[in-house]
C-alpha cells in the first residue's frame, strides 16, 4: 500500500510540475522548485525522468547572480498531440473540420471538407494521413450532433453512425482513446471558457441548424451537464408550438414565438445568467423582439442575458480544444500506427 501511495504522489507532483512548465514554457530547476513548492531534490528527479521521456528538452544556460549558470528546461508541446474532428451545418451542407493540436492547444495542422453522407469510416482518410504525418498522436476527439453513452451513439443527425460501430472502429484501428462530445455541448463549453467565469456560473446554448432538430448545451460551474444517458439538451423533443420543423425561418414573428417559449423553459428550470442562440438566420429584429417577449412572459421575475451568434464555429472549436487538452493531460501511452 505504501508503494502505491508513493507512486501516486510521484504522479501528482509530476502533474504539478508539468502544469507550471507548460504555463511558463521554460524555466530553471530553482524557478520550478519555487513555483511548485516542491523540493529541489524532487524537481531534479522528475525533470530527469521527463527529459529522458522526451517531454522536456534541455534549453540554454542563463546567468545566476554571479554563481554557476542555471540551465533552462523547455516543455515540448509536441510531446503529445490530439486529433479533433468536428462538424456543423454550413449553407445546408455538412461541413467538417479536422485539427491537429499539441499540448499547448496550438493548431499545427488543419483540414476542411464537406461530406453529404457520414458513415463509420468516413474520416479514415483524414486520420490515416494525420498518423502518417504527425508523431505522438495520443487521442481522437469527435464533436458531432446527437447523444452517446458508453460508446453507443443512439440519437444522431447522421443515421449511418448510430450504434456501437463508429467509435469502436477508430479506437481499434488506431489504438488510442477516442472521445465523443455533442456539438452544442462543446460549443457552450467553448463559450463559457472565453468568459469571465467568476461571474458566469450557468449558461445555456441553443443551436438551430434548421435542417436537423435543435440542441441545447448546459454548462454549470465549469462542467457540461449531460443528465441521464447524456440526454440533457435534446430540446427538439419538447412539444412547443410551433415546433422547430414547422417554423418558417424567414418569418421573424414565428421565430420569436418559438424562441421565447424555449427561453422561458430554460429560465424557469435552470435560471441561467446567459442564454446564447446559434443560427445563421438570426437578425437584430428577432433579437429585440425576443428580449421584449421574454421579459413579458417572465413578468420581471427573472431576466436572462440573451445573446445571438450567427456562427458557432469559434465557440465550437474552442470547446473541442479544451476537451482535447483535458484528455492529453491524462496519463497515456503514445501509440504507433502503420
């Protein structure tokens, strides 16, 4: 038991050191000892291991107040990389992006393309090319519509990937962890990450792609709320009148009627500080009338901050990057694929 505890403590200390070095990008051992509150002996031991593993690189020597120069140690952001693939609607077409990010969250490669039909092996060409071009890929993260539980996709806009074959295909073929996140969950998580989170505790995002049913994402105190079976946010099933597939998206009055109902439902159940609507049809006229209608319906009892975003790509990509970075921070084995 003592051995296990020591091993765990070592990993905890290494993670502390890793986070500080990633934030600073480079530092000397004395600086790392001061910043992490770890002893110089512990820092020496852990840095030696990280250098041997290739996670840390020896840098330049710098003057040390008249004493012996101190060597800087540089964190290698390319020690671990992740593939991110996310898709959304663009002018009634399925647009997909693939990013390769490093441990700093920097995008080092990117592809973009349209797929009319999405099936299990749709993304193999992209992923095979990525593994051949980039070393140290440790995970694949998909951001797509629908709901997934324990590797099984059971609600989706693309029927060709419903079931347990999609995620298992990539996991077995490439030998790395494969994650799945709902598109609007990732988008709202990205929106939340870009805000002053000391003030913002609960945010709801609502995405209306028109071609497919709407989805909602909920972030509470920095965590995505998914509910049982990850079904939270499937707002397309709420029996509103008019329903999302009955609305004339060129008629602002019908949109305001639909949006005001869902805004009131979210306000009464979750009381979020902010509700963000995503849709390419949104206008200033719709926004102004919606704010007034929500105020009327809630009779001043509650007033959420409402925001419109015509394009979700910025928040979506930010959220997917944060999710992929969290996975990269987990201890894992770098797999080789040929």
